[in-house]
């Protein structure tokens, strides 16, 4: 999920915040994600006169399953109806699925996008970190065509990044920078990301508003406001604004609410409408002890 702050704003934030580009000072406690299914109602948050966007409506369904021993599976469907200033509507249907091992060493992904019921794009592949004194991170793509892609050795995969954000928040880190790869952009691109982490909402201090089905189960869970700016890795970060920015409230168990995706000329907000916790994955006693 993502959008950018203006460069000037990030310069001020970077000067005031604690910047972290490694995990050396993070909490050693592992993040514990709760398998769940979340349904979000999408709508237009704002748009500029030159954006060409007059309205957005839609729905996003996100599902997380897995455990620290079996890895985590993410499935998402993101459907929007976008209306331009002439009243013409475009229906976009994005479907993503991925599996990532709990150690962040392997990622398997598949993404398909339809526009007005016609296939517009698809990608599929496997990313892995090799073993050895000089590890290599590579991606074997099977869609849209067979191709080998190399990534920086300090790349983060999605669940690995999510876990690190929770650890950073619990450690009091305010700004976390990382290279992030999730298989998007035809599987050939990664982003430079900067995550701004706000002050913790202790359990019960800030009830979710408005209330939604399942919101009562978050009352005892700590959370933090976060905003991730995504930058093109092929450009000088100091001379560019983010490609987009994702802001949200992130709960310690992996649930997100108060979503906003800002593309600069327009922004989409996602209101959490329904939350269902799923059966947790079970680890053998030896695996959980490890």
C-alpha cells in the first residue's frame, strides 16, 4: 500500500526524526501476526483540478494466513470504479497473491489486473536469497515473460518489512528506510521507502472510529500511525517526490485501518468495514521454541 510527502516536508522530518536503515537497534521480540480477513470501502479522498478524476468508489478485501513456522500467505482483491471529468467510468480489478517464508528468504507472488473486464497486466515469479558468504537476491519471473532479475542484497520482502516496522515502532524508531520488493510493476521493480512512525496508541486509548464489525477485538491491541513514501529506485531520492504515499493505522497484530493512498493529484481512502480473525496457524513445539 503508498504515496509521497513533498521533499521539503521529508527534509524537515528526516532532520528531526531518528533515522534507521538497519535492524541493529530494534527490539529482538518477534512480531506476531494474527490471521485475518479485512474488508475496506474505497472512496475518493481528494483530487486536484488537473487530475481528471471526479469520483472513485470500490472495495478491497485483504486476507492474511499462516504462522512463523509455515510462512505467511497474503491474498488481496482491489476493485475500483474511477469516473473522469467527462463522466466516463473505468473499472479496475487487481488481484494479488503471495507467500513468504517467516525468515524473509523466499517470496512467491502472482498478480493480475483487469480493466473493464479485459486483462491488462499480469506477473508471476519467485524471489529468493542465496546462501553463502556473499548472498545474492534474485527473482525468476514466469510472467509476463521468463526473465531473471537481480535485486540489492538489503532488499526487504513485504512481510519481512511489516515485521520490521512493528519492531521499529516498539523500539521507538521514528523513521525507517528500506528497499522494498513485492513483485509489482511486472516483477521488475523495487522501491526506496521511507516510513514515518507516529506515537503509540496504547490499548484502549484511541478506539477505532467509526466502529465496524470486529472492531471490539482491537481494543486490547497497541497501534501506531504510519506513513510510507515510495520513491523510484532508479532516481536520486533527494531530487524527487514520492511516486505515492500510503498512510494508515497499524496494529501490533498486523491489522490496518484508516487507509489512505495518495498519488499526488488524487488520493483514495479505505475505511475498514469488517474484520474477521481466522484460525491461527499452528507450529510444532520444536518450531515455536526455535
